C-alpha cells in the first residue's frame, strides 16, 4: 500500500484534525465483520470531502458507490437538516450494511441508499426530477467514471463540485499505452473534461494509507 510513512502521517492527521466518533468506528467495524473490502476513503480524505461540501453550502449530494456507508456518513454530516443525499450502490449486501451504518449514525432521515447498478438507477432518478445536485462524489466501478461524470454534469447546478476518486491509479494515468480498462477510463475522463466548456477541473495526486492515487475535481460553470 505504499510507503509506511504515508500511513503514519494519515494516522496522525486522523488522530488530530480528522478524528472518528463511535458511529464512524462502528461503521468500519461492521463493514469488516461483514467481509466488505477495505477500500473506503481514508479519514483525511473523508474530512476533505466534508469540508468541500460544506464550503459550497451543499444541500443536495449524489454519491456513486456507497460500500459500507463510511464516506456517506461524512458527507451526510455536511448537509443541513433539510438536506438530502442519495447514494447509489450496486451490491445488495453492501447496501444493507450501509443502511444499518447510516441509521446508527442518525442520518437515515437525510440519506437514501438506492441499490442497483448506477447506470440502471440513474434513469429513475431523472424521471423523478432529482437534482440539480450541489455536490457529486464518484467512487464506484472505475470503468464507468466518465459516464457518471457526464451524467452528473447534466444534473448539477452552476457552482457545483464533482469529485472523482482513484483516478491516478498508482501513476498509470500517464500511460498512454495501457490495456487496463479502468486506467483508460480515467484518461478519457480527463480528455472529456478538457473538451467540456461547462466545467473546469484539476487532478491532485495523493499519497497515504491507501497508497499512491489521486482525485479529480470539477467545478460546474
């Protein structure tokens, strides 16, 4: 997972300015006990998401990829009481664990987890007139990241933020000859953002307990 020092720094940050409470600790524990993969964002990354959502005054959030609800809880806490967060999760077992974790955190009145492949769930959201969203976090199957970003761009307000995780892929993002479909998708995401007048963006490389990766941030015009 990278240099042990990166993990040590993450641990220090988490222990000082991005601390856990019982609900977050319980969410990770429940996810581990149910055998969910430990691929959720780190505490410093989760706090960054929360701060970004709070900074723009987000009232409506869409999340692609719930897993056990860890990042969902952090984002749900960025919302006002009347806010709403919809999180999309393809795996039925993951969605069940996430709902229990979210309920334990006291956010069931704000957060809704919808189970099913996102590309199949999105038409129902559109039919309901969901959105426009203020903040979108994309952390689902990486092959479809550009598709999720494109949908989000059409369903966000001016000034909204779209954040896509795991885009650097241990540096393979720079490999124009790669056969990895997930990496090719992240390269396509960058090319589409570059060609899209409605959004300005950048990618920030990150290191930490999860290794070497990065996030793409897009601001909707």
